[in-house]
C-alpha cells in the first residue's frame, strides 16, 4: 500500500522521493502538495482503499508526509475492520 501511495504521489505531483524529499518530508512545506492536491489525494485514498474521512481527521495535520499518510490509511482500515 505504501509503495502504491508513493508511486501515486510521484506521478500526480511530478517529483521523486530522494535524499532531499524523504518519506517523512512535510509535502505542504516542500511545496509539493497544496489544498487542491490534498483533495485529490483524499479522493484517491477513498476510492482505492475505501477509507472514509471524518472532519477531525481532515483538519488534524496527519497526512502531510508519505509515512503519515500510510500510517493514517493503515489505521483507518484497521478501525473499519474492527467496527464490522
């Protein structure tokens, strides 16, 4: 899942993760993501992984790095399975 997200981010936002832009880099501060890109990313995550976002999650500053995004998706999928 993390590799797919990495590929998606690199393809959609035309950059590559490397020594300067790591998996922990804040993609907003690096100028890679903006509000439109964030909305596109959320739509991709909802469609690809079936994750539904709560309002507090949208505003929680969780999804700013690849590692943060992957951890969020993993956690959301686990919570969804537990609630079944």
